[in-house]
C-alpha cells in the first residue's frame, strides 16, 4: 500500500509477493515474464492455481485503487466473515472469499502454480534445475531444518539451478498461455453471460448446433475465469468452439 502514496511516475506498476518460507533458485528468470501483455490491461491480479485450488504463497498484484480495496477487504475478513476458518492458510482463504465478489473476480487470472509457487515436500521436491523458486508451504516448525540443505546446495552448486531463461520452458509456456487467452478473448468478445451463465438469445434456438455453441461458449468463459492455468483445457475448449462456430456458419449459408 506504500507504493500508492508515491507519485504515479515513481511507483511500481506491479508487486510480486512471496511467502517468507520461499527460496529463489534461479534469478535468471525475469519476474516480468509472467505479467499480462498490454491487451490484458483489465487484469490486476495473477495467482497460482492447481488441482488443489489457489495458493497465496506467491502472486502478482497491480498497484492501483482496486488492489488497495481488495487487500483492505482481505485483512478485514475476520470481522466481515467470522464464519470463515482462517486458522490454516489465512491469507489464501481470505482471498478465495474476496474472489467470489464480481468486482474482484473480473480482474483475476490464474496461472500454473509451477511457474512461481513450486512446493517442497518431504517425499518429492517439485523444484528442478531452472525452476524459479521453491516454496516450503505447510512445513511450519520443520522449515528451518528443511531449508538449510537447499541453501547449502544452492551455495555449493549454483550452476545446477541458475539456468538462462532462454534455456528453460518458461518463455514457450508463457507465450502459449497468453496466446490461448487472447484467442478466447476474441471468441467471447460478444458473449455476455447472464446470472445463470447463459448467453442471450441462444438457448431458445431450435438449431442444435447453435445451442451447442452457446453451451461451449459458457464452458470457455468459465474455464478462462476459473481454470486459465490449465492450457490443455483451454486449448480443448477453443477447438470445440471453433468447430461448432464453423458448423453454425455453414448451416446459415
């Protein structure tokens, strides 16, 4: 919030938050790599998500009035929503609640957790050569003992971890991520969901292909909002929408 007190031309545009139990493994990865292109100016928050959901161990937030508002509300969750269990992962759970509000959710996109929230586990560390960081999420009192071997390994063999960004999979993955979302954005340009998530004027049609296309657009719209980190899912839905759109265009000729 201190950034907002600065003059507009002197403040940072984005802030990258990391939990204190995180080690940066590869400083060769520029954090700006993950930020939205100019045609996604409506995105104010980027967070990691996987099959277990959103995790606030690392995220990007744009410095603007929206961010001040959501962070203020997140901090006030114990008073606003005392029924929410904040004993474990308090920030994550508070943010999940805030994301249910349309004024916040419409400016959030999820990205693959592996990009900047790789977990460390006792059995199988996810981080590998070239990974940006490793997050010791959920280890609590064991953190000190768990972190020390990693610090020793990084100090003794830095070349094992510090891989030039062009030699990692990040540039290709990030480029594909934004390309898919750009195509989805064009596909959904005239799509305005109702409260029931149904596009106007399509469900009453007797044309089965038109109804199928409407349903496919609902699925794509939902996936962009809730599962953007899943490139395979987005690509599959884009292909389905394209095929159905071509069928409806052909039937109208």
